[in-house]
C-alpha cells in the first residue's frame, strides 16, 4: 500500500483552496460568488416582491401567513392596471417619444465628442470643462431659465422642448454621452485619419465612413443609457412636456385614473396594493425586455469602449 504523503497532501490542498495566484482558488471563488449573490438579492428583491404581490388578492394581502406564494393568482389585477394605464397606446406613444429624443442626443453627442477629440480650436479646454460642468449642475438650477426660453419660443408643453435641446447636445446627461464618444474617438489612430485625408476624403466623409463604423459600440451604449434615462425621467418631462407623455407619468396619476374608471363605492372596485404593484410591473416591463434583448450588446460595448477605465 502506498504511504500517505502529508507534505504532498498539504501542497495539493493549498493549491485547491488558494490556487496558483489566489484568484483561481476555491476560497476566492466562494467570496466572489457570495458577494454576487448578495448584491443580486438586494437588487432583485424589490422586483420579486412587486411581482409576487401584484398577483395577490385582497385576502392574501391582509393575511400575515401569505408571504411569497399567493393562494390564488389574481389576474384581474393586471387587466385593471392595463385598462387604467391604457397600456398599448401608452407604450407606443412613450416608445415613439423616447426613441426620437434618444436618437437625437446620441447623434449630437457623437458629433460633439468627435469634434473635441479630433480638432483643435480656441478655448477648446475651457469649453470642454464647461460642457462637463453641465452634468454637475442640477436641473433645478437652470429650470427657471429654460422655462422662460421655451415659453418665448413657444415650446412649452410640447415634445420639442425635449427634442430640440437633445439635437443641440443639451439633452439629459448629454455630458456623459459626449465624454464616452470623446474617450473612444481619442483612441482612433491619427495615422488612419491622415491617410484618409491624403486619399482626398473630406472631414465629413472621414467621420461617416471611418469614425462612425468604429464607434458602433459607443453608439449602442449611449443609446441604451439615454433610452432608459429618458424613459424613467418624470420631473423634467412633466415640467416641460406636461400631461401624461410617458408611461411613468401615467403611473403617477394611477390612483386618480383608477377612480375615474372604477368609482369608489361600487363592489370590488377598491384600489388595493396589488393593483398598484401590477401597474408598477407593467411600467418597468418594457425596460426589462429591452435589457434581456440587448444585454449581450450592452456588455460587449462597455468592454470595447473602455469606459470602465481599462
């Protein structure tokens, strides 16, 4: 029988536990997966809570013994929420509005970022710093001035009050988008641009035929960021556009809209927590679908644009 080698066993056990350089060891993987599961639980818990409770009946909501599994799935909560939010029309109008604004701010940010990255002009550094300062300033600081300008131009209570600033690089968080494009365009070798100029290409042709195809990852990540931010923005949208321009704005008036459709006092018409949570789930559902469809492109774009500092 082969003699047990304690020294060899210790070396093998140490290799399994700590790996060759610690990052491939069992302890390291346990710590990483524990942290990932913990953070995932923190982020997913509210969504799971909304999803489960949105299917509960009134009896389940007031029953302390019912926590995660409803005794019966109350699908009528969603049918009522869909009716109150006017969901098909709301999703269509919100998507159309957000697409217009997101595409506008993406294109303008690409042009401005390319200009800062590839051209030298007077006061360039000062203008770049001022551009970044617009991200630091809260929207409340410029709110009064913007309202006066939009009122004088006849843009208040119209979608143009959000679309036109986006076209001129002044959309929501546009400074971040410009910075993303600036960082990416700075990585394009100058020799590539110079060779195109020698071949007779104009600056616009270089931008359209060379810079834009190379910057596709930046376009993807900026578009996704802007789409989500414009979709979730309620304060500025309600102030400048007004009404119920987006689905989240309709959700803010959910109670009043519900009471108009289902007047208080009629049997079974009371608004309960489950119906409100169903409205919340329907509001975030398009963004969840967008994430699941585009998550691969989103991760690849972050890696290729290098916005993490790599």
